[in-house]
C-alpha cells in the first residue's frame, strides 16, 4: 500500500466497509438464533432446492468456519459452513438458499456469473500485483510500469462491479425459492431478506473501495 494525502479518498469506503461488516455480523448473529418453524436444516433445504431445479448431481459438502459458504462453479459443488450446514435458523436457510441461487445461475448460464468467473483469475493477479508494479514504477520513474499497475487494478474494479449484480440476483433467486418451496413463513422470509441485504452491503463496500483505490492510483500518477 502507498501512503500519502490521497489516502483520504479511501475514508468513505473504509467507513462503509466497517458499517457493512458490523451490519452483517449483527444481523446474522440475531437471526441465527431464530429457528424456522418448518424445522428443516439448511443442508436438507439446499438438497431439496437443488433437486427441484434439476441439480441432483450437485453435492453439498460441509466446510470449516462461519460464513464460508460458497458454490464452486468449476467443480459443481455447494459448500455450506459448519454454522450453516446443520442449522435450522432463518439465517442459515437464507445463506444456503443464496448459494443455491449461484448454482441456479450456473445451470442457466447466467452471463454476469460467467463474466465474473472469467475475470476471477485476472483480478486475483491484479489484486496482489497491481500496487507492487505501480510503486516500483513510481520509484524507478518508469511510467510504463505505473500504467501497467493501473491496468492490473482495473481488472479488480471490473470484478467487484460485476460481482454486485451476481450477488443481488442470487439473493433474489434465494428468496423466491424459499417462498415458492414453502420453507419459510412470511415473517421468516422478511428476516432472511434482512440477512441477505446485510451481506449485499459488503459487496457494495468492496466495489466502492476498489473504485476509490483506482481513483487514488490515478491521482498519484498525475502528481508524478
């Protein structure tokens, strides 16, 4: 990380990220203690949702940690965290349904998801290498390297921006599936929506952080 006056550009994103993390933690914690009246575990519900949508061959595997739930589009595997897998809470069902939403996107060939998957390896390289290349370019007064660093970080911004519609769409699919399958009552559905909305805010914060970091790099390069 490069520190100078332009760091103040990141303050709004830092504040939003802190708020989003607090919001998702508190909301998840609150509704992880509210147990769905249908008394079905997140893993059982996810299995039913996948089967109902023709994804019988997609396995559901437990993974360590909390909120480490994810859908692996390469290996076609749904991972549910230890705190989600066997839980009957509204929060767990909401999170599991969200990951099922990604599986539905994958089956459908949802274009933003395909774009995100294609960008992921490039963004991973950009995230780790962009600032290193950028700062080396500044120190050696090599504007070619500076521009390369900026270009690498553009991939990170693009990844974060395309992640937003992917995650929002998965949440919308999740809520529709929970309602259509009768897994949650109306009041519980509203609670699950709060959990997913709080999670979505973290992606907004990540996108804003990436955009402001890019602006910061541009500001620094213009100074030099």
